[in-house]
């Protein structure tokens, strides 16, 4: 009977060990799933943060580029305006000198005509 009791005790001990191992495996499996889930969630959070960071940088770069282009366009417009004003001034000067010459010629021709008519 002692053998039987020892066998039963050994069997119970083995069952308890098996149950403990099963429970440990389940705890490990749950920990892995929880860890995997946490890792996936963390990865999603980091991806969202990176996406937001890159979008912010892209918006800032686009805004900076827009301002640079506007500033460049303003400078080019100012150069064109100054050049146009210079050309307009030159044309006025030329027109004035041509008009003066034309007036002098017309005066001389009129004077000559009047002198011929007076004779």
C-alpha cells in the first residue's frame, strides 16, 4: 500500500507540475500577445508621430519656399518696373528732342514759306 500511495503522490505531483507548466505556458503566451499588441500599438503611435513630423516639415518647407518665390517675384517685378521707368524716361527724352527738332524744322519751313510768299 505504501507503493500505491507513493505512486499516487508521484502522479499527483506530476499532474501539478504539468498544470504548473501549462499555466506558465499560458502566461507566457498571454505575455507575448500582450507584448506584441503593445509593440504594434507603439509602432502605430511612432508612425503617426513620424507622419505628423514629416507633414509639419513639409508644410514649413512649402511655406518657406512660397515666401522665397513671392520675394523673388517682387524683386523681379521691381527690376522690371525700374527698367520700364528708365525706358519710358529715355523715350520721353528722345520724343522731346525729336519734337523740338520737328518744331524747329516746321518753324524754318514756315518761315521760308512765308518769305517766299512775301516776295
